[in-house]
C-alpha cells in the first residue's frame, strides 16, 4: 500500500522532534564541554537569516532555521523504519 506524502512528512517531522527532545534530555546528564555533549547536543543550523521589519504601527519578523544534530538524524531513521511497517 502506498503512503501519502502527508503521512511521510508528518512521521519524519515527528522523528526530528523526538530526536530533539531526547537530545535535550541527554544534555541534562552530560557535563558541559565534554565530547559526548558535543556529539549529542550541539547542532548545525540551516535556513535563511531572520528579517525584522519595523513599520511604525506594526513589527514583522520573518524567517526560520532548522537545527540538526545526531539525535535528530537518529530520530528520522527510527521514524522511517516505523513508517515501513505502518499501514
């Protein structure tokens, strides 16, 4: 059975979210500056710079960034494996 694009996107985003949550929880138990902390907690950011417009009566801020770390990649892998067996 073929899966819809929405199901695939939602499951991968949930995998990233769960990986990010696990990363924050692991970071609570690791000492700051350790190699394990750098491996599991530090992230790389992708995305355009945030743009801020002050229009006198209205302030607008546009932009987004995506943060990837090892745990979010592991979360995406686990979500993709679970998606294989999801009907």
